[in-house]
């Protein structure tokens, strides 16, 4: 349990682990209690997760391969025709 004062922003982080490929659309749910009577607050937010820090090198490698194939085709075609 953590206290949050009015007018103050408190960031609370969490993690789900580093295993797996977490690409996709997810729904995040919040359930919090506040006040002396223990009133409950519910909220949900939809977000996209793109693991660019762990999987970005694969995207760059694939993009480089596509560029190389395009350039190699042009060179091969120019060499074959002349």
C-alpha cells in the first residue's frame, strides 16, 4: 500500500518479466482504494507494446537484408544485360 497526496504525481512501476515476445495490444486494469471509507476506483487503458530494446536488432537486420536484395538485384540485372 502506498499513499498519494492530492496534487502530487506518484509513479508506480511494475514488470511482467523479460521472457517471451511481448508485441501486441494489451489492456491494463487499475483497481485502487482511497479515502477513509475504502472507496474503490476502477480504470482501464488499452496500449500497444513494441519491444524495440530487446527485439529492435531483428527489425534492423531484416530491413538491411531487404535493402541488400534490392541493390543486388539491380547490380545483377545491369551486369547480365551488358
